């Protein structure tokens, strides 16, 4: 990510962000609410209305800054939303199989088990308002696992997930990063950012600090001043 600037509604949301994320690592994006983390995720994924105003995004040597979202999906970049979507009439099974290049029901069931959902109970459930936010979040994470992406952008994967299941979600993220698979892990919680090897701290659209996740977490917890609007 080179000099990425994103402006929306007359405001600058991201300011000249430079990041190099290596293949095969878990890379943390840490920062308080409103820092610009989700906007950065949408820009990398290529969501509508999140085209950068300046700068470039390069994926495996290819510039993708202006590619539409579906072209990026074909490059096996995927995003788990902070607020997972609802799909009227679509079952968890349909949803899981849809993302898999080779449809495999056994693997879909295994993916559900990874996020602690019993396949027998959940495969036929509709991915709509009858599921809790946490259950939808888990089904979305399972779908990403089954999809075997090259780059998985996980936007606050722990939100809505029971604190007791957190260890399992952490294990899940580690497993997602197989050989040469890359995970961008977005969070506002230091204990989640610690799973990453390297991380960046973003505040009010600025890159505040980059480095090992230990250093970035230490800075966030002990040395990061509140952003001006909170002072
Ligand atoms: P985070 O994920 O770190 O909490 P966001 O990326 O969601 O932060 O938001 C960063 C800031 O950008 C917020 O102040 C938010 O209101 C603003 N923002 C995000 N998207 C838009 C948009 N499409 N139009 C106007 N403002 C936006
Ligand atoms: Mg966010």
C-alpha cells in the first residue's frame, strides 16, 4: 500500500498510508474506533465508494488500485465484514459452498466445526435475522476458511463472539494462515493484535506506528496519546 489517501464527505479518512504486508504473515491493524481501519479494509477489497483518492495498492506485484471488487475476489482476496451481512433465504450450507472453488460438503462441515458451530444444527439454518450477530459472524469466518483465500482481511473478527470462544477464534486465525496465506487482522483490542507478527497503529487516518506487534501494542497501551477530538 503506497501513499494511500482516502477522502469522504469532505473529510480525509486515511492520510498517505504506506504499508508492506508480507505473504504468509498475520498482519495487525490496530487503532481506536473511528481511526479508519474498516475504510482501509474496504479500500484493499475494492468496495464501492472506497476508491483511493491518491496512492496505489499492489498485490503480488500487480497493481489492483482500480480493479473492481469481483476481480480482486478472483485473485482470492476476501473480507469478513465487521457487521456480517444477512441473506434472506440462503442457508449456511449454500453460503459456505458458494465461496468454495471445489464444492465439498465435508470441508464445509469442518469449517463450521472450526468456529464451534455444530454442522447438524447449522447447515440448514438461514443466514438471516434468525441467527444472532455472533452466529452470523462465525458462519462468515467459516465461509472464509472454506474458501482458502490468498489474503483474508478480518475486520474485528472477535466482535460479538463470546469471550469464552475467543481462544478458539484465535486458534482459527492461526490456522487460516497456512503456508503463504496472508491474514490482515483488524482490531481495536490489544490482546487480539498480539496474535499478529507485525502490526500498524492507525489513529485519525494517520499511520502512528508500525513494527512488531509487541512494540505496536506496547505503544498503543502506554504511549499513544488520545487523538485531539478525545482530549
Ligand atoms: P474504524 O473501522 O477504525 O472504526 P472507519 O473506517 O469505520 O473506522 O471510519 C473512519 C472515519 O471515517 C469515521 O469518522 C467514519 O465516520 C468516516 N467514514 C467512513 N466511511 C465514510 C463514508 N463513506 N463517508 C463519510 N465518512 C466516512
Ligand atoms: Mg471498523
